[in-house]
C-alpha cells in the first residue's frame, strides 16, 4: 500500500492499488528489467554479436532467448506502458489483455516466419516462441481474472 500526504494539510490518505493494477505494475517492472538485462554483457551471452535488429543477432539473453537492440527496446517500452497503466484499473486490465493478445500474435508470427527470414526483425527463436505463448495466455488470463477493485474489508482486517 502506498501512502501520500496531502500538501499543506498534514493529513494523509491511503492510495491502494487493485489486484489488476498491482499485476500491471509487476509485469511492467519485469519487462523493464528484461529490457535492461538485454543490454548487460554476461546476462546476455555473445553480447558482441548484438545487432540492431534482425535474425542475424547472435546475442542471447540468459543464453536462451535471442535478442537485439530493437527487441530490448520493445521490452523496455512495454514495461513502461505496464507501469504507467497501473495508475488505473481499467488501463491495467487493458494493458494486460492487449499485451497478451499482442504476444499471441507474435507467437503465431514466430511459428509462421522462418527464423532466418528477413521478415524476422525482432529476432525470434524457438525459446522466444514458447515464452511468447506463455506470456500471451498468462497476461490475458491475469487481465481478465484479476479483481479491478480494492477489497476494503481486507484493508481493515489484517
């Protein structure tokens, strides 16, 4: 729970995030961390082979997921959107559902486009494809199932 003091009055009021807002904040923060990690040698193996974009990037996040500068920047941008969306329950829900649907489309794209194709701009490999499916299902389910309201009874009973 976050607390903010109203300026000049000395009173404070509680600002509580709904479960869907907290989820959006956590998912967004994880994407920011993943985006940053993609630029960290050691966390990203073969960092010297990091390309701006395309299937020819040889850098691998955690030695498993093929990344490029574009891929890392997309993770960072998605993360910032998730953090900002956490401000309201409806924006948080929209971020999770729309982000999940985007990952579903990216999963299908990864299955259809050959890994060595010029159309593989992000880049995508088999591990990325599998992760995109998990993210798609997880984000959509979280967006649809997480409560959009704060349980006020839980706030008064520890």
